[in-house]
C-alpha cells in the first residue's frame, strides 16, 4: 500500500480507505461487537474507579501482579458445564497453538503461583485489575469484555474475612452503605453435606454446584430437571432445594448438626465480621454457591438490596485448583469485582463523582513573537508540577471560554508590555482577581 502510494505525490485518503474502508470509503469507526472504547470522560471515570481498587489493595497490604490477556486454552478447559467455559474467546494462533482471551483471572494467578513454586514464601496476597473476555452469541447483546479487580490470598486456610473486609472498604470509599448493598455468604460444604446425606458420589459435586448457582436465574422446575438429569433421585433434589433455601445459621445447624464443618466455618466467619465491624454488611444465605466449578468452601457475593442488578462482585475458597493443574494444592481464596454493575449501582444511588477535566494553568502568548517566551513559562511551571496547557494561534475570546471549559485554575497571559518588564499577567479564574508577577517568581 504505502510503497505504491509513496510513488505518487502524497498519500491520499483514497489510498488507505480503499484498503481499510468499506464502499463509501470510511473505515468502521465502532470497536468490535461487545467491546467499548474509553474516550476521555469515560476513561476519567474508569481511572477513578480503578484508583479506588488500588487504594483498597494498598490498605490490605496486597501486591500488584499482572498477566497476559492471552492464555493457553488448556487453563480453562473444565467439564462442569460452566457458562464461562462454554463462551471461551478461543482460537488457534499462527503457530497452531490453542489460545484464549482469558475469561477470568484466577487460573492465571494459580499458574504464576505454581511457576514461582519454591521461590515465593507463603502467604501470598496478590491483586490485579485486568480485562476479561467471553464470546457470547450477540443474541443477548451483552458485552464481551469487562475489567475485573481480583484479590487473592494463597497459603492461608482461613482468610475469607480479610477478603470481605476489602470489599466493604471499597464500598465505603464509594459512599455505598450496608443499606444499599449486602453480601450473601455461604459455603459449598453445605451442599457437600447434603450430597453426603443422600450418598451422592463426589464427582457430581461441581456439576450440581454449577446447576444450583442458576437458582434465581432459572425456574425451580428447570433446575430440578437439570439436577435429575445428572442422575440425582427426586428426594435428593428436594433435599438440596430445601437446604439451599435456609437463610439462618441456626436453622442450618438444626438441619445439618453442629459438628458439620460448614457450620463451624461460617460461625467463625460471622464472629470475625463483628470484630472487623462489618457484620451488618453480611448475611448467611445457603442459596449462594457461585457458578465457578473450583470453589470448595466459603463463597460470597455482593448484591444491591433493591434487587435490580446482577451480583456486584463474588468469590470464595478454592483449595483444590492447583492440583487440577498437576501441582501440589495450596489453600487459596479470592474474589472478582467487575467494572460494570458497580457503575450502574453508583448511577442508581447518585454517587458518580464529578468527572469534569481539571488543569492548573493555561499559558497564552498574546501575539506570535511571544510563543517562545510562553513555552519557557510553560516549561518552568511544568517542572514545578503544575499541569499546563500551552495555547497558540487562538483568539483571546476562545481562550477564556476554553479556560472555563477545562476548569483551569489560572490563565497566564504573556504580553509584550509585561514581558519587556520581565512580567506576565495572571488571572485567577475562581476569584477573577488579576495581577502581574515577575516571570522568575511565577510558581
Ligand atoms: C455486566 C458485564 O459486562 N458482564 C461481563 C462482561 N464481560 C465478561 C467477559 C468475561 C467474563 C465475564 C464478563 C461479564
């Protein structure tokens, strides 16, 4: 393309559009289906949200890690029928390798922990904010990508209370209260205990979890049908549904007995919640199982108490994930917090922060031969840490309007008469006060 065009006088739109554009020559300006651009205003909101994620990670003394968005497909092949593994954004690369755009972060975390092996001392407290992908038939018009904040703890058999604290701290930073949002907490060991009561074989456990996670999204009949199709007896199905509708720990204790691990774990967690001071944020709800196959213990998800939105975040314990990758197991727990539902919630609650631009100084030469001096003023102010916009070949009227639009604190006008006296004119936009100052004393 460029070689042919370069031979002619200049590269024209036609040369490029004919290769990249469609009939009328304009290239498709929208991003691929199900994906988003982040123009400045949207990017300011995203940066603000991610800064809250980072600050909470710092408060919790977690270390930041990162991974490629591209991963081996093998990391996500699981047989439990999860929606997330049935919508892999997968393909074969030019080297014939089966790869995916990752649908979640946890398997990458596990891979790095295994790779780091002996060279890292436990416990590990790692966080990352990363884009995740799914290839969903656009019939449902849902997004194919989102960003997730992940917080994970490796090497601590009981650390879920720390994760819940991180989630509560995040909500509090955003101005969300425990009357806006709750966190449903349960344990997969509840379901384990029920399956044992009906002597259902262990290999059905993850499948049953994935199915009952759809409680509330599918009708009870559909769930019962799916459970029966995995080979469960109808009284086992009934027993599962009955236990999963329990909403109090004391009721659970009555049904399962107090020597069941699930009950002991949960009672301990709820007493820790009192000590952390977030007890009014959490509630026991046996129907919480979460839809990922690898959870083995405590699971939780945050929800809006008005019940208008999907889960805001969710997570749990996954003590057996590393052995599914052929490595020694290490106790682990973590959560994922998406960038979509939380923004919907903030909009609902009128909690979106002011996202307008803000810069410190606009520097404007009042005529052409002062462009040099204006650049030196801008340079010295930037060295002092001021954000400076250097404006040129505009009319003064435009500059005043522009200063208002981008919320500049000051307007620095470089004019001939002042410059000859080693001065510049400063206009403080908030107070309208205007004064001259020695160039050398400007800061
Ligand atoms: C509300 C939303 O955007 N959800 C979403 C969007 N993209 C995803 C991509 C991968 C996995 C989960 C995803 C979830």
